[in-house]
């Protein structure tokens, strides 16, 4: 019978810290504005999102190529570089959601 596993980097980061790292990679100065009504309520069903990859490592010996903060920064840098290439932007479909 099948099992569910997380394929993730076992790395946790907040949305705000993610935005700051994206700004750093893109050499941009940003100001994050927080709207109180958009904050997750206390005792909410989700406090954080984190893909624990312990099970997939145990079952298959899998580990991410982009791990931790350094891997996340490398991934952001490569993504930003991809978006700066005109040929890539011509192929990018921002009006639909696809994988």
C-alpha cells in the first residue's frame, strides 16, 4: 500500500523573510506593510508551513539539492536570473496556473 511523503527541504521560513530574501537577490529595497485584518487569527489551524522530509529520506534516501537557507538563496538567485532572460519571459505564461 502507498504512503504519503513530503518532498521538501526541511527548511522553514516566514513569508516576510522570504520577501526580504527575494529583495536581497534582486538588489531591491522594500518595505513590508502588514495589515492587521490579514493576519492569521490566534489558534488558527496553521501556524507555519514546513515540509518535513524525514520520512522520504528514511524510505528512499532522498534529500534536496537546495537545502537550508543557502539552498533557498541559490534557488531564488537562479529563478531571478531565469526571469531576466527575454527568451524565458516570452515562454512564461503569467495568465494561467500550470506546473
